[in-house]
C-alpha cells in the first residue's frame, strides 16, 4: 500500500497510489493496480487541481519495473504532486527497505521510494512511514514498489514479450498483405508455453494475407 495524506486548515486530502501486482503460475501481474485491498479510483487530475491548490506534474507507469520471471509482475507507477500552498504531509507505505520477493525462482520486484523536492533543489528522501511539511512550490514524488516474478527467468524468456505484443506485428503484417514475415500467432503461443512442457493442440500455419478492407463510400 501507498497511503498519502496532506492538508492545512482549509484543504485536506487522502489518496492510495497503485502499483504492480505480482505474477503467478500461468499469468503475468497487472500494472498500475491495487493489491490486497479493494481496488479504488484516484481523483481525476482535472478535478484534483480544480478543488485543491496542487498541480499533478506527473503520473505514469514505470515500464519494465515489475519482477521478472517465466511470468512477469506488473509495473509500478510514479506520481509527482506539487503544492501551491503550505501543506502538512504524511506517508504510510511499505516495501521501502525489503523488495517484494518472487516465487519458484522468480526475481524480486523493485523497492518503492518517497521523495520530496525542495524549493532550493534538494531531494529529500522520506522513510516508509514519515511526515513532513512542504512549502508552496515544493513537490512529493512517490515511486511505488512492484511485485515479484514467478518461475525462473529462462534465457529465452527473460525478454519475452506478451502474447498480445507478439501477435500485434503478425496481425499488422497480415492486414498489410505481407506474407510469411515472421512466425504465426500459433508459433508465438507454442514458444510462450514451451517452458511449461509445451502444448500440442494448436496447429501452426504460415501467415496468410487478409488484405485491406474495402473503402467505405460517403
């Protein structure tokens, strides 16, 4: 969990910041979600900035940050909030010293970090459970931890893409009429499941051109 609270005599706000879910037997973890609690929604940036004296400078998924393995954990997030008024701030968070572990040979996830960007340019690191005061113009940066991978990261699977990513260029090539460029989707699925003993019920066929759909007349 990544619980962030801030406020002053006029404004008070509390939010939970999502991270990456761990992987398991047969599935990759999801990116940018809550785990071990009911999934909650953050306030929309436009509403947050309209109702509170803050600027949401950045909020993105940290691609590739999840624990690696035969099945990869989901990616974490990074969120930067700059304050336009003096605020008291408190953070309640975990996995700032011990990274989430992997299972069955999977690699651990990444540690989270809580950073304060001061007006003089200093970056101050907070502990997992901490509090501080931010002046107008200063910002809090929350880097969320990520779950661990599942299964050993095999040499041919460490940098493997998801089946969706592997199928995209195949389908694009079929639409563009490019025959026999790379493996078929069935080939990609066979390769994905090879570390688990493989599957034999999916026949492989060469890529077949689908052609472009006819143009619609106005």
